[in-house]
């Protein structure tokens, strides 16, 4: 039964064996038959084109409509197989794909690779427990917190959380050259790019980043020189679990064991 249904690929993305990769341009080529059917595209079963109201979006769509002005509405009966977009069948397929990813060597990692990108330059922090401290130059104009990220639903089928999550934050502050600390509340509206909603009790709020969070300039605008960006993680509230490609574990272990490899 699992092999006899149609599932839109967007529902099967798991960030491991099936991932959505950003690209500058995509060209779609569709094959349309007299009736909807299954084709093999480089060995992968895929459906032929079925007009569900998107024909006008293709370069030759208008020409086809002029030549074949058939505006009869389509129904689910037009699909050559049942269309599945939710429910136990979809969950079963996603579980099978994750099992296949594990067989191919994909593993989950909790290493967040937290770092800052300051005006395009990567800055790694000094870390002690749940605190990460970055040294930021005085002339900084754009600071972003980057990390690995994951979607819980793509790691644990049925999690019911489709958010993109990076690291959980408890606090965000800067310390200037005079030792003065400036901070913004973790629930501040200034934290509006790359942050999920606020969670936790009112006394101890926290929130996830999305893997790329913009540090608002209001946080360091009064420092007047080089400063430290201090990030307090709420590690007890949640742990990152991101997919790691086969071979990455061994390469990381080699780099950690050999300083020469890092320098190279």
C-alpha cells in the first residue's frame, strides 16, 4: 500500500536524504499524457503532469489553453493513484525514509556549531557551560548568530513541530570595554529576525533561534568600541538534533585530533 500512493515531495523532506536546497533558478519540464500516469525519471517513479489549475504558470501554458480550451474541473478521480498528504500512511513512509537514511550512514548530532557572522566574517566564541562569549570589533555593523538547525517533525515523525530550530536562548547581552553590560529582554520585539516565539514561565523565558538570528544593533549601539557579545543558552530546555551526512563524523574526529588538518 505504501508504494501505491502519490505523495507531494514537500511532505517527504527530512533534511537528510531528501532536502530542499536553495538555488538561483529552477527549470521544470513536465510530461503530459492522455491520462495521469507514473513515469520513471532517472529511475525514480514520478507522476506525469496533471493540470490542477497551474497550467497558466508555464511558458507554453497560454498556447495550450488556446488550442485545447477544456475548462472542466478536475477531481481526485483524475489521479492515477490515491493522493496522500497527511495521516498514518504518510507517517509510515516518512519513518521508512528515515530508517533508510540511517542505513546509509546519516546520524543525528547535538553539536550546534554556534558561531557569529560579523559583516561576513566568521567569529567563534569562547564557551563555558551554557555561556558563549564572542569578541566583536568596534566597527561591526551586522551581527548574526549561526548554528546548525533542525525541524523536529523531520527528525521524529509525529512530533507535530514544523519549526526550523537552531539553539535555545535564555539571554543576549553585550559587555563594553568599560565593563558595562547592555542587554535586551529575551522577549523583546527587537529580536524579530531569526527567532521563534517566547517559551517558558514569565520568570525564566527563553526562545529558539532558527539557525540564523540577527542580533539587533540597538544592543551594541552605545558601546563605543570593541565589545563582547554574551549568549546564554537554555540548554536544559531543548537540545538540537540535526542530521549529519555520512563521513562527517570521521572527518571531524580527524580534524580535532590533528591541529595540522585544521590549519590546512
